[in-house]
């Protein structure tokens, strides 16, 4: 699902944006999950590295 968010970075340089889903009942994805080498049923916060210029 597409989404947007307003963000004003405090400083330039590397940063990490976190994407975390919340359902209608308020349940959220966990920050981390057990390592899964196959990648099946991945359900954790997704980190997106960015560079602020």
C-alpha cells in the first residue's frame, strides 16, 4: 500500500526511515523478529536507509 509522511530532517547526512504497519485494531508489526534464512513470513519493521542532502 502506498503511503506518505511529512518529515523535516534535523541534519544532513545518512538517516534511516522506518516503515511499520498498524492494523485497524491497533496491532503493530514487531521491531524485530527471529532470523529466517528463507525470508518467509517476514513481519518486522522495514528500514530504508537514505541520505539527506
